[in-house]
C-alpha cells in the first residue's frame, strides 16, 4: 500500500532533515560519476592518481574542485557512495516486504503499455536514452531531484528554484503530450 | 566509521520511504507530471516544507548546526540541466534516485535507465571542458546563493536585508500550504482522461 501523502510527506521530510542534521544534504546523481570513475580506474589505473595534495585524474571533471570526485572514486567506502547503495538496499527490502513488483509490471509500468504498446525492447531503449539525458542533465545542473529540488528548496537555494523551474517546465508539457491515456 | 553507519541508516531509510510513497513506481511520477494524479507532488511539497521549517526553526533554537547546510551554485546550466532532466523524467518516470531504487525494487527497465545514466555521466565527464568554455557554468546571483541571508553562513543572498531563517520557515509553511491546497486530481482539466475512475 502506498502511504498517504501526509504520512509519506512527513517521513520523507524527516529523512531529508536527519541528513542535514547529522551529515549533509541528500544527493544522488554525483554517484553516477563516482561509479564511472571506479570503472574507468579499474580499466586504466592511470585514470586516477594520488598526488602530494590528494587525488587527481586525467579527466578534467574528475579532477575539478581539488580532485574530490577522484578521491571518492578511489575510496568507494565514503559516505555519499555508501548512502546510495544503502538507498537501493532500503528500496529492495521495502519492495520485497510489499510482495515485490509483479508480472508484466517488472518489464514496464502499465501506464507505458497503455500508451506505447507491449514491446519490451522499445521500453528498454527509451529507458536507456532517458537515463542518458537525465544524468547528463543532472551533472550539467550540478544535482538532481534529490540534491537540487528537495535539498535545495528546503535550504532556500536559488539554484534549487532554477532547477525546479526547468525540471517541471519541461516535465509537465512532455508528460501531458506523451501520456494521453493514464487510467492504469 | 560513524559516517558509514549514518550513510547506511539514512540512505536505507531514504530508500524505504521512496518505495513506500510510490516513487519507485514510474506511474505516479508520470501522473504527477501529466497532472492527472498529484499524490506525489503533494508528498514532495509537504516533505520540503516540513524539512525546511524544522531545519530553520532548529537553527534559530540553536539545535541544528548551520554548518551542515550545503547550498549549490546557481548558473545558467542549472536551468538547462533541469530542462534535460525534466524531459527524461517525464518520458521514463524515473529520476536518478528513484531509478536506482526502482531497479533495486525489481524493475528491469530501470536497469536500462541506470546503464544509460552511467553513459550520460561519462558523456558529461568527457564534454565538461567544452561545456565550461561556453560560459553556462559561470555563477549567477553570486553563486551559492539563498533567497535571504541565513545567519551564521557566508552564502550570498538575493534579499540580503531579510532574515534567512525566518524566510526559510515562511517558505516552508508556504510549501506545506500548497501541499494541502492542491487537489489529488485535476478533474475535468480539459484532457479527456477519465479522471472519474478511482485510482487502483
């Protein structure tokens, strides 16, 4: 059963509050870069190198801000990366306890099937392309729905408002155009 | 070690809550953006409001360390990146956090989302120097700016004369008020979507 918006909203707010209270605001999308860094460094050990001052990388983005991303990729057992792994574990346990995602819903959500048919290949290809544009956009923006929208708006960040305006400004018309049938 | 335990506890709680509010199901995200079911929008707005009021009130009472705030820079790319993310968000029903959680919850299409996301991150890493050269990463509003000046921080602000903590509480209450004011569904919004059919 999905929680009511009141219960769910308060719980979600408490999680974001606890994060700021105890550590720092929640963010997710940076960890896609860290994961790439771990993979790239495993393939090519010269990708990330340790210097006297810390870490650096042959990639300008990994090396920026004093090599903080390079450092995180070299030490995957850091707060932000473990946070994201724990988030996935939490979602997996919660889903399992609810009985899991069932049947055709595992391949694609019903609302997609109603609007675009039953082809798994089509849904997978669009999910891949969507993932590409979403994480590229999130990195360009410097954060995603968690970091900019939730954590940003709660802190009265101007960047949070800019991001939210962009995300809903594009998301609402696109969803209205694409999903004409949405009873499912 | 403490920070790793906190990562496991807070991250785990975040994943559980994302799943329980329905955010791991792309349907609710898509319906929120298509404005046919605002359950998730009300949830998010309430969460932001509750967190904002509690955090700023806690700061004023001296219970919350203002040093844990971390404001991100404002620049044109934030808005452009938001447009890109919003487009993909509407098409797939996933954002980075909910996509990873949905895959963990057992959705196969979300695995493709993750693969695309890893490639998208790599594409940004490769094109970063060029993106930077276009100037869209240059700070606006003084960079890490807040709406009003938050006491105890050096963040620049748009309304420097106003107290940032009180403004934060007022805005937080505003988000809560909007959460309550929004209808669950926009019935008869001009799009024949059969909104009279009850959910589930």
